C-alpha cells in the first residue's frame, strides 16, 4: 500500500517522479482499510526537503500510511512559505486530543544552544510528554533524539571537538533485533552534528539499549525497552546531495568547515558523491513501521490512551 498525503503537497510530485506510488485522498477514502496514522513534527527549516526525504522512506512499505505534518506554534520559521505551512501543517493544539500509531520528531539546527535556550523548548516538552499516552511508537532523529533523551531520561548532550560531518561505517550490536533485520554486518549512514551522547551514560539507564554504533561516529541507534521510543543520531533519510549542499553553504558563509568524511570520492568535493546508505536507511524506517508500529499498535487508536508509559 502507498503513502497517503494531501494531493497538493509538493512531496507528491517529487515522489511520483521517483515511481514511488502515492495514493490520492480521493482514492484512499474508497478503500476499506485502516491506515497507520503517522504524525511528523518537522523542526527543520528546510520543510519541503525534509518532508520529501522522510515520506520517501515511509512510502516504500507494503502498508498504507496516512501522514500529518506538525509545526511548533511558539516559533515560526523565517524562510518557509507561510502558505505552505497554513495549507499542510497543524499545531499541537489542533492534534492534542488525537492519537497516532507512530510519530517522527526530526532534527533541528540548534545543537549549539542549551535545550532551555531553544525558543520552542517548552512546547516541545509538552509534545514529548503527550507522546507517552497518545502515540504508540515515536522515532526521534538527530537533535530530536538528543532532546528526547534529555527530556525522558536526563541524558546530556556533549559538544564535540569538531563537527561530526560525513558518511560513516556502522555495526549492528543487537543482530537479532527486528529493527535491524536484513542489515549487512557493516552499513553506512550520514551524520552532521556538533554534539553527541556518551555510551557510558546511556548504559546507566536500564530502560535504554544501544542497537548500533560506529567506531568513528559513536552511538547511532538507541531503543527503549517497551519499543515506545526509538532514537537515531544520524540522518539515514538524507538525499545524495544533502551533505554537499551543506558543505557549500558553510563555505559560502566563510566558515572553516572540513570536507565531509567518506562522502566524496577521494575526499574531492569536485566529484559527485556515491550513495552507500540508501538501502540501510530504507530498512531502518520500514522495520520501525512494521515491527514497532503496525504489528503492535491497537486496532482502535483510542486504546493508545490506555498505554501510559
């Protein structure tokens, strides 16, 4: 089954060009199927790019997914078309009485700020608290993962000596986990961040287990014991050119930025990068949807309220 999103969303045209089947709202209402309801809290300033990246991963599954987009009300991005936000995004007040099978909380370019300094931190805390009772399983990405690890478990993020930037090899630590079913012994994923989480501090939290890491990039994947919270510290959804665009952006700003590691052939930014993380990224999202959302979510979404964690 395909992903169901509003007909006019820019992601529809982009995914159709890639031969990823997107179901129109008109067709979806004529199918007698309860779709999985997935809410995406998009904290990235590049709203449309992030929408397409994540929806691409959600669409390549045999499940029918109905996606809703959420934005913060306490902070409105300055470089996003307001018509796009008004047309396709909801605020927390509009969804707080609802329940969802799954939720994704994206990263945000605010790593160098203390959590309390982020303008929408209080609102984000309300949303993360709400997920305990209103979302069956929540997937957190990059800064979104660091924020949730701090909010739910008190784990601090730590500033790295230099930006972790590039595509790094990873290993699966829990090879029998459904989350990493189908993964190779070594898989690749992009990272772009200034902060990290220390594994020895995660080890002190009985509810958390590290499922994959990298000798160079550190922790990659963490999961709670009850599968209600999953955390990814990289960006397996990134496009082929995402790191290249970020690198050029920082060069244009006059920043002293390193060439992203293991990304350009021979570390030469004049050459086109070779994608070696696409299949692993797809598996990561597909396995989350299948094993931690679809196979365990209650048929009646209202029953999620009964599962306070």
